[in-house]
């Protein structure tokens, strides 16, 4: 019985250990999946931030250059007395052409910078969304881990309760075994006492029987029997005589 209880406890412990390992493995796999889906390495995030800052600095530099070039073009476009002009207006035409080209270049640069700014803003927005999703994933993972820890704690408590129950069962079985042994010992003792008390009684009866049989077989016993027969015959004669009278 004790071997069966030991094997039962071992099987129970192995099952709970298996459940613990399965729960831990499941939590680890869920956390890894969340990390693979939503995790952004901090190095990559910092690198993207540095790229954004670098691009913003470049944009500022280009804007400053644009303002400087615009100022220069305005200066070139202003009427100056020291610039020689011809009667057919060749010099003003060249100036207008240069300003037109400069404006086209500036517009093209502005469009490129606008597209770059839009692209950078979109990337920053995506990074922020990924960061929020990663934080949400971390929060859910933390909640799942907390729930799993609570479940493991309940399983540990259940395991402790079952172990205490098994220990109590063993103690009760030991108590029952001890009481059974004590009861068997008492039965043996009582049976021995009964056998001791029955032997003298049988001997006394045997002595009485032997005494009676011996008395009947002795001459005195036979004479006593004859005397009783004579007495009975005399009584019979007296009874018949009285009846005749």
C-alpha cells in the first residue's frame, strides 16, 4: 500500500512538473511571437531618430541656402546703375532667364524637400505606431505572465494540499494497521485464555464420568443395586396386599 502511495505521489508530482513546464513554454513562445511581430530594436529606433534629425538639419540648411539664393536673385534683379545695358535690352533678358532658371531650380528643390519631409513624417508616424503596438504587446505579455504566475501559484497550492492529503492518508493507514495488529494480538490472547479455561473443565467432567462408572462396576455398587431391587419388590408386594384388603 505504501509503495502504491509513493508511486501515486511521484506520478502526481511529475504531472504537475509537466504542467508547469508546458505553461512556462507556452508563455515563452507567446512572448517570443509578440516580440518577433512588434519588437523594434532600440539600436534601430535610435538610428532612425538620428537619420530623421540629420535630414531635418539638412532641410534647415537647404532652406537657409534657398533664402540666401533668393536674396541674391533679388539683388541681381534690382536695377543697378553700374550694369551696362544696350538699347535692344539684351542684358535684361539674360537677367530674366537666369531668374527663371533659378526659380525653377528652387521650386524643384522645394518639391523634393517637401516629398522628403512627407516621407520622413510618414516613417516617423509608422515608427510611433510600431512603438505603440510594441508597448501594447509588452503589456499583454506582462498580463499573460502575471496570469500564468497566478495559475502556477494555484497549482502549487493544490499540489501542497494533495501532498498533505496523501500524508494524512498514510498516517491514517498506519493508525489502522496498528489498531488491526493490536486487535489481532488481543484475539490471540483471548483465544489462548479460552483454551486454558476449557481444558480443566473437560478434565473435571472426565473425572466425574470415571468416578460414576467406577462406582457402578465395584461390588459395593452392585450390592447397592441389588438392595434397591429388593426394596422395590417389597414395596410392590405391600402395595398389592393393601389393594386386596
